[in-house]
C-alpha cells in the first residue's frame, strides 16, 4: 500500500471523526475521541489494511458493481470492457504513472524532511532550555510523590523559562513547573501535578510522537494537520476528564479556575511535550463544566461509536465479498468451460505439445501480491487472481486490436469469436482467440502465448460481460517490464 492510498483512505475516517466530534464533543466521554484518533493514526502509519464486509468501500463496490453491469451486453470490443474498473475503489497510483514517479517521490521526501527537521529542531531547542531547570524543595510535593508512585521515577523540577506546567520524557519523565507557581496553594498544586501525572501514566508523549510522525509522512494532506491539532486538544480533554474523576466531579469550578490562571501566553510550538494548557482553553473549560458521570448507556454508546466508525471507515472492502458474488454468478449463469475448438485439428500434435509445455498454468500467488491484484479489479477464484484482459494488457503497454466474427457450428451454435492481437513497439506478439457460445467460453490460442488449450483449470473466465485472464499468465508470458506484482 502506497502513501497516497493510505492518506486518502485515512482522510475519509478523519472526516468522520471531525463530524462526530463537532456533534458530540460535550456528550461523550473524551476517551471516545482519544481512541478514534489512535485508530486514525494506525490507518496513516501502518502500511496494510484490514478487510471487512461492513466496510464503507464494500458497500460502494457492491453499488458500483450493480449499476455498472445492469445493461451490459457483449457487442464488439466496447462492451467487453464493461465492469473492468468496478473494483478499483481501493485507490492506488496508476501503474502507468509509476515510471515517472521519481520527481513526486523527491517532492514528498523534501516535504517530509522539512517537517521532521522543524519538529526536531524545535524540540531539542526547548529540551536544552529544560536542562537548566532546578530541583524543587517543597514538602507537599515530596508527600504527593510518595503517594503517587509508578514504576518509572518521576522528577519534579522548576524553571524560569516556561509559563505553564508541562511533562516530557518517556523512560525518565519530568514534570516541569514554572518558577512563579503558587507553592502555598496546595489544592492548585495538586491539580497541576495530577494532570501531568495522568499524561505520564498514559504515555501520552508516545501518542504525540505518533501524531508528529503522521504529519511528517502525510504533510501534503491538510486533514492530517487538522487531526494533529484536534487530537492534541482531545489528549488534554481526556486528561482533564481523568483528573476530575480522580478528585471528584464537585471540584469542576476549582479545576477550571486553575486552567484560567495557567493559560499560556506563548506563541511558539513545543510539539513533543504534554503541557497543562496547550490548546483551546475555552473548549477545555466548557468541557469540564459540562462533564457528566459515565453511565452504562454512555459507555455502550462509546464502544459502539468507536467500533462502528473503525469498522465502516477504517477498513477496506473484503475480498471474498467482492469476488464471491462474481464467481457464483459465473457458475450459475455463465459457466466457463475450457475445451479445444474444432480448429485444433489444423495444428499438429507436436505444436500442441509445445504450447502445453511453454504456457504457464494458473496458480495461487503470495498474499502481498494478491492485495495489489484485488486493487486492479481482479477476480478471486480459490486464491487465484484473474485480471481484465484488455485493460491489463493496455496497462502493460500493449496496443490491443480486436476483431470479431460469427463462427456458428453444430457443436457450438450462436458463437462469436473475439480475436485479440497484442502489439508492442510495432511488433505483433500473438493472437488470442476467444469463442463465446451462448454465454460459455470456448478458448483456443493460436500461438499459445496466453493459455494452455488443454488446461482444464480454466485460464480465461467470462464474468458479467468482461473477459478475465489469470494473473499468472499475464505475469509469466506478457509482463516483460515487471509491472505486475
């Protein structure tokens, strides 16, 4: 799966989260959005997809298949291609563009490098400032640390370089407080420490690192930048929620007042730390004041929303769902047979033997290559991909000339013969003759380039007015430039 495919697919999911967030930010537990952003990050960073029959793309594929094949008929070359592009809803870069993609890769890499350098330089500049922080000699803080122990040692220090509290570090976390903190206000101090403690305990710094990684990789996608902003806000909102559940919901006003007092006045970004009031103070205060107790109903709603959105928008069309309908239709209404036509008698037994020896047979392909074939509109027949004949040949750089004629016979009445001549660099590479009689395929290949005339495994399938050929034959017999997976 390429970066563009990942980015476009994730964009649909990000849009869904943005809509749900706008409608239900103050109604649902804040961990709902935190969990959804984690799924979105996985979609952006992990280079493989999960297939689901409940995916949005499964539904779209079904609709496109239905409407694209309703009125299809076999009339010459034009109708042979009907439905060839039905299953390309899982977006990928066109094969024909891959040859000239180097400049695009260069542009993407420059953008990636610029983003990565920006975040790294900003981070290390602030980390150098943090090194000047001094230990805090405060009895309340020492007592608080004794009560709130975790496996990692947490340092609490003070600095005159910051105006609001923050936490940084993964293995050796540090809570950094402004030098001007009201040390005598113990309740105010407790809220601050609890907030940063939740960040450290939940490893929120890792979430922030993943968000930055997603922005660097998908810097060209504005929706990923919006995700970066909103996800950081939701990290703070879920942290506020956790603190209030720990100290008691009756302390909403006091906690909100603490936020107001600590509103930061900085204009620069500090991307790799968790600070007390990073974004949207007003949104956080409103969220705090409207926070409600989590009931069984709200919990179930959260589970259903996270699971439902993830299943519908973060998965791709299920292979079996897409292809099983086609195969079953083939078996019931357009049964495929592979028998020699009457013209076999014009070819010597030695010639037939050579064809049989030289022609590869259809066979299963490894899972990684299969994923690419499904995106190209391949049928799935017992794990063997079949590609649209004409479209695939054109994508491989061939010019396809098609000629048709009626060749009715007593054995095969109402038969139309389709002759496909593949031309490349001015040279004819052979002719594939496909005889279609009453919805059944009778195949015979003069030059044996495409298929074995005696191969009962069936290398050509007629499915909803589109001729498909096994991908293995394309790969071994015609893919001279290694464009196929």
